[in-house]
C-alpha cells in the first residue's frame, strides 16, 4: 500500500475517534418533564354543629304573657274564666246556660312562641259523695281548633275520661280558638252549660318562665297592654304605699284573729266571709298596681292569688293558711324596693315587715293566754300554768306593737332581748318575728 493511502486512512480514523470523545464529554440535556409534586393534604369537610335538644313543651298560659276569653260565663261572672287555668281540677269554667255547641275559648299566644298541642278536660271533673259533676253536666265530645280564624284540626274527646286530653295542634303564636262542636248531655237535664275544668296550651317560647297568669275577659279577648307605670315620683309612691299596705294588712289580720274563731266556731257568717274576701283582694290589688309595671311576672302571681280564697278561719292556735299571702307580700315589696334601689326604701320595708310580724306574734300570745285561761276554767291538765307569764307578755307586746313605728330601732333591741314564751302555738311566729327584727337591724343599723 502506498504511503499516501495509509496517511488518508489514518486521518479518517483520527476524525472518528475525535467525534466519539466529543460526544462523551457533552453535558446531557435537561429533562423536559417536571418533578412529581407531593400529595396534597385532604380538605376537611365542614361539620355542622349539632343543635341543642329542644326543651320540653310547657304550658304557655303559665309561662308567658297570654290573654284568654270565653264566649260566655255562668251568670256573667268574669271570675269563671280564671277557673280554666287555676290548676285545680275541682273548679271549672261554666258557660252561660244554653251556650253549648258553638261556645268557644280563645287564647292569644305571643309572637315568637310555638304551640305544640292543646290539652283540656272534657267536663267538670269534680266528684263528691253527694253528686258527680262530671256525669251530671254536659261533656265536650268534639272540638274544632282554629288559629287566626283558619281551621287547624277537629278532634273527638273521650267523654268517659276525667283526665286532661291532648289535642294535636301545632303552629306559631296568634289567636287560638277551641270551638265546641258537640257535647254529650249529662244526667241532669236542667244543667245546660259547657263545663271545662282545665285548659293548657302546650308549647315553647324563648322567654318562657314561671308563674305567669293570663289576663281574661268574657266575650272578647282583653287588650294586650303593658301595665301602666306608676304616675309621678316612684320613691314617693313607694313610701306612701309601704305605710298604707302595712297598716291595712295589720288591721285585716287583727279582725280575723278574734278568739271566737280560735275556739271551735264552725265558720264565718256569710257577710263576714264577703268582707274578708273583699278586703283581702283590695290589699292584693294595691300590691299588684305597685309591682306589676316593674315586674309583670310578679304582678301575675299576685293576680293568681287574688283568684284564690285563703282560709278564713283560725284552727286552734295555728295561724291560718293566708300566711302564704304574707310571703307573697314580702316578695313583692322586695321587688319594689330593689327597683327603687336605695337603702332608705330597704330599711323602711324591713321595719314595716318586722312590725307586721310583731302584731302577729302579739295576737298569738293573746290566743295562747285565752286558751290557758279556758283550760284552767275547765280544770284541764296544765291549765293556768302559763297565765301570769302570758298575760304580762301579752301586755308588753301589745304596747310595743302599737308604738313600734315611733322608734323602731329601740323597740327592736327590746324585743330581741325578750325570751320566747313556753307556748307551743307561738313558737313558729315568734321565730319568724325574731328573724325579721334581726333582718331590720342589719338593714337599718342598730342605732
């Protein structure tokens, strides 16, 4: 092979080797694919809050401000209406004689409340040994329920049942009417009235409380108006009413505490009972007029008390059941003085309440003294043992009671220094008197 030919082949080999070396030293191109991202965190689905359980239904007639009306009332007595919701199955609303099918009861339920059911009795559920007012009177066999004039349901009642019966009826507040569609005549043909012992409007309301009492009327619903605020200066009104109510209360109780009621008298005469009730209601009305504008619920409690007749007779040496009225008086006056919010008003009522308690204790000591004298007269065991001590204590208490208002702080100290008499019938009232005297001393100061 010629030299030139070997030179050409060598040159070609050199070119080939150079090409391979150059390729091996080049930077490889970047990948065109992007890096795989990390998996995303799962997004939590919003969880709806579990609503709180609904409160159980309550009787709206005693839980919120309501108004009640009936188509008629026996002998046009407005007080008949309140017997529908007084909580006593031995009382009843009675319609006018002959007002049977078509008679009605209306209830205005406030906005925001919800009715879940209506409950009522089918008749007058009272039964005595002498007669059965349930079977003797007409009983309600079927009713129609309306709300704001539109029918909600009709419902048959069990005329053999004396219990409250549930009528399914649901809806918002408004005027609800129970219309009597059909009655079952009773055993007494001359008894021609619709009778219902109790009515309840069950439901829920955001402002539901306790102790409310409907306003009521015959023929049409009363207006839903707030109680009028006391005119003028409330501080002056409270000052005057505190004295007026205290004096009237002491006089009223004094007249009930004569000894002839304490020793077995069968009861008051008709005119005495009438006077007793009128004076009691007058007292409670004064209290209601003072308190209702500032605390409607307390005003309702007082109106409820006005519809019930307290025990009008002393049984032995035990104070009558109208002690409940005194508790109500104290609670209502406390509302009034706290509304006024000054120490002078608080002190004034604390001393007035102590004065009432003092008069009660003095009268009970007098009763125990008379009892002891009576036992001595009839040679009963123990008779006369307490006579002198009780007679002296009676005179001391009577004088302090009559003069208490002139210097309550001094008389409070004198009374707290006295020892309790050894007479069982006085113990509870003596303890109540001491407790209130101590409360007045704390409120007003000892000097």
